[in-house]
């Protein structure tokens, strides 16, 4: 589904060129979840943004290949990339980059997404929207569908964003600390939902998290990042049982 091969991402800064991601490679099959872990600043978010081609203006992927469904994303035009982001790939960020449409009710936005991506009728989509909101822990979903985004709290909007991302049964889901700002019960609920949907629609998931409990729960495999590089990649059991790189060993020791 996805092959990331030796990507290098650089930023132009006032002090010169900064290499944020270097020689990063991993594969992901349909239905599989890879967790990217590593300390703050290790290049996890930049890796995600590189794959999506959503880097800030001063950043560029300067080497490597990103094959998605056989196409090298680095060779596609901005227009083709927009199409891929609108259809096959969904993303959830800790701080939403894409936001909800302020002039559409929650129900209309979710409904449109479901009609567009899953070919549901308007009525089916409405019902499914309520279900999805319920599943991401939105209280009184029947009422919320009629609300506009500004009426919701930040945490609630994040849940709606997650419901939006999941509504289109994406081939690839990229989630960057999606539940960090939410309370633990909601977090567990959302992760369970992501897992169910990944299995049901064979979604390949890249999940960035600093929570090793989440890793144990969600990951098939794990890439450990340190200073812009993947220093270790392993199946989740292998990594917990027998970490190899000194950084990973330290990370595992930090688990109470
Ligand atoms: P994290 O693993 O915490 O997600 P990031 O991927 O956000 O780390 O950052 C990796 C490195 O890239 C950091 O050194 C960060 O300072 C740098 N970086 C990220 N965005 C920019 C930018 N727009 N300009 C310059 N440097 C950046
Ligand atoms: Mg980050």
C-alpha cells in the first residue's frame, strides 16, 4: 500500500539548511498499523507531512521515494496530490490543520463526506453520521448534527474531525497524536474505533504517539525515530520484548 524509501526532508532556516528527516524508510500493507514513536523533535510529524506533501513553505523532501498504490507521491502535481488527500488518504492532527467548514452543520459535513466517499444516500448518511459521532464519544449526537462547528468545544471539534477522517474509509490514515488532548476514556474509545475501522475497511494506518500503552494496543509494527532517523523498526512484540537500539532500550525502561 505504502512504501517510504529513504526520504530526506530539509528546511531552509535563517541559520542554513536543517535536515529534519534523513533516510527514513518503512512499508505499510493494507489493514496494517505502524506507530511512529520518538522524543519531541525527532521528526515524526515532518515524516507525516512529507508523505502528505503538506510541508510548510520552507521545507522540501529532497531525496527518496514515497510509493502509494504504485505511484510516487513525490512526482505528482499539487492537483493530483489534492485529489489523493481528498479521496484515498485521511489525516488527523493534534492541532487541526484542515478545519471544519464554519458554514455547514456537523451533520451536513459528515453526511456529504459519507455520500461522496461511500456512495450513501442522504438519509443513510444522516443515520451513519449520528452513529459515527456516538462512536467517537460525542454526547447527544442527534442534537450535535444540527450544530455549526463554532458551537463546539475544541475537544468536541477534534472528535468530529476524527469522525470525518474515519467517515471516508480511507486506504491510508495518518494520525499525528490524534487523541493527546482528549481525556483517557474518550481516547480509548476513539482508538478502539480506529482499530475496528482499520480492520473492517483494511485501512493502512500511520499513528504517531508518545504513549507506549497506545503502541501496545494499536501497532502491528513500530518505527522508533531519533534525531530524524528511524533507528529501529520491529514488530510490536519484538520491540517490547527485545529492543535493540540503545534509545529504544531506554524508552522501554521508562515504562512504569
Ligand atoms: P516531532 O517528532 O516532535 O513530531 P517534528 O517532526 O515536528 O518533531 O520536527 C523535527 C525537526 O524539524 C525539529 O528539529 C523541528 O524543529 C524541525 N522543524 C519542523 N518544522 C520546521 C519548520 N517549519 N522550519 C524549520 N524547522 C522545522
Ligand atoms: Mg510532532
